[in-house]
C-alpha cells in the first residue's frame, strides 16, 4: 500500500469510475513486467488517497491485505478483464489498446 503522493515516478494510466463502473479509479502500470520494483501482475486501486494493489489472476486478491468497500466488484472486474490486463502487463498490447478495450468493456 502506498500513499497516493508516494507514487510519483510511477508511470500509470488511469481508468476512471465512470469508464469502469467501479466504485474507485483503477490504474494500470504502463511499465508492466519491466517494473523494477515488483514483477507480480497487478492493478492499483485508489481508495481514500491510498493505493491498494490487486493481483491480476483467476482469483484476484488485495495484495495490500486491506479490505476495501466493493472489493468483490473490483475482483470480478479484474477476472473479467484478466486477458487484456495480462496482455498489457506483458507488453503484448499498448497502453492505448488496453485503455480502449478496458473502457469499452468496462461497465
């Protein structure tokens, strides 16, 4: 878990609540697998000025270990979009392709 102010230097693309239908904004790390900090596929969820990380998998979980309201909906969204999210993480598709696909399929 990181404070929102502490993610300066990370390169992210944000999917807003309106675009995803989720209760929070979600971001994808545009460095993906090239991220020097952690190579575990994940998305960030912005909750009350905190960034909570959710694994990209068949059984997503909050890596930060903190409960967030609506997490079941977030986990379901990650499962539904797992292939797109992993393709983006693994640099198979571009940021633009991922955002277009995630926002189009979002709700």
